């Protein structure tokens, strides 16, 4: 059995991994598993960030504090029901036939009280229970079970998957079902992929520094890993101002192999992303590195860093975004699946969300249509042994 190559991590990666643990939405073991790290390594990073000392846990709640917390939760829940239920039901549902309304009540009974829903939808409680006692057809049973699986997959993707990727995920889990049926059940539950929006380019090619020719020539499907990388920069708005993100993608597997975030869009941003990619992948000399003509990539420092590792530079033609279409596509997915529905209060909050999206969801979970609906990590695990075989 081939021994696993020791991985190297930049300080930026470690900091964001620790931040994800501290956020508290996932346990340390779960974060370690999601990032393909050992628990001991991640625990050491957290300990180092705390100055070598563990944080003392908060003391237990008093009886009065616990009762007040319960009261507040009930009050908040009532307000949430009144706020959320009209959005879920809608006027058309209220005007629909009894069968549709009863099915809606049955589907939402875990989220809302039955009495509350019956009142909102203009049906009687006894009518709902009479409908409930009728024998369910085999087709309805199958649809109900499948609808739950569809909703689970959609929820696991955080609402990012449309019917093609939900269908691919179900097939990977052993479910034999048509895409049309998946699309129908998603439509019945008002489940859909997030919509694309336009976003502004960040390239500043108005500089006097030398630029490289377009050697990549839109060959976005290399036959080997670490033979062609593509890189680009985008930005994310927070209430504290812009946060800039630079990424480097291995075109072989679409894996994001390097990234960096900063409040400044300068050469240090892209150099840090390059440093992460080089440490993590350790490519051989001759790698092709493609970017736009931005001043950050054309800078003397960046070009020296490429030359020192024997990396060949390629740049898009002026004003031609299609020459770097795969990197552009990644940013489009990022904006559509995460950024456009977010309201980041701070740079730190945005960093945590972007880190989790890239390292956990995009690299290790998201099913890519160009890879036969598997993740970049799974694609490399499946293909690399064949590539490396004698």
C-alpha cells in the first residue's frame, strides 16, 4: 500500500481551520474529517492559537436562566411561525384542492402545529385526520419516501443543487430514479438551485509590465494532474468592506489547490495563493500556469516566483474572459451558491464561509458535471492510481 504523502499547510489555512472549529456549528472531529486532517493535528492548531491553553468551559445555567431561555425560545418560535408559514404556503396553496392542502400539512407537521396550519389554510382539523386515515397508494408511498431523500440531498448541498446534481447524488447512493421524477418532486417542494447573477471583473490590465502569450489555448482538460493550473481573483462584499479572494485550480480535477484572502488586492494576495498551491501539490518543473493579464500576475515578484519553480506562464488575450473560462466558472458557482444569499457582517465571517465552501464543499463534496458528477477529491482518488500505474 502506497504511503500517503505528508501534507504541508500555510498559516492562512491553519488560521481558517481553527476559526471553523471556533464557530461552533461543527465539532472538532467533524471539521477534521471534512478537511481530511487528523484530529490531533487540528487540536494542536487550536491549542497553539489559544497560546497553548484550552479555553475554560462556561458555567452551568441557573434555574431562572433556564426558564427564561425556554420562554424566549417559545416566543421566538411563535413569531417565526407567523413569519415563515405564509412564505411556505402561499396564496395559491390556500386556493388549491383539499388533497394538496392536506399533503402540505402532512409534509410540514414536523415544523408547524397542525392546528395552526389548518387555520392558516382554511381546512378543518377533523378533515385532515380523516384524509390521513385513508390508505395510501403504493405510488404515493414511493413518491413520499423519494421526496424526503430529494429534500435531504438538497439540504445537504445547502440549497446549491438543482435536479441534475440531486439526481446524480441519488444515483451514487444506489437510488434508481429518473431525472424527470426528481425534478417533479423538487418542484412540488419548491426546491431549486440558486440562480446566477452577474458580477464585476477585477482584472486591471492597464499596466506597463510584460505579459505572456496564451499558451494554454483553452485546453481545459489536461491528461495529468499538476500539468495545467488556472488562477483568478474575485471579491466578496461584507459590512466591513471588500474581501478579495485569489484561487488556483488544477484543471485536471478542478480541485482548488491554492487560495488566499485579503482586504487588499495586490501581489501579496496572489503570491500567498501560489505558495499554498506549491506547498500542497509540489509540482514538477514544466507546469503551465494560466491567468489573466492583471497587474498582480504580471508583477516582477510573481513572475520571479514562477520562474524559480520552473513554471511556464500563460495569460489570456486582452479582454477575452473565455480564455480563463474554468476559473470564471468557479467564481460564478461560488457567487451563486454562497455569496449572493449571504450578508457577511465582518471579514472574519466571510473568511470562515469561503474557507468551508472551498475546502469542504467544493473540493470534497460538490458533484461536478465536467467530472461525471463526482467531486474533485473523489475524481483524483479514482483516476490517479490508474495514471500512476506502471
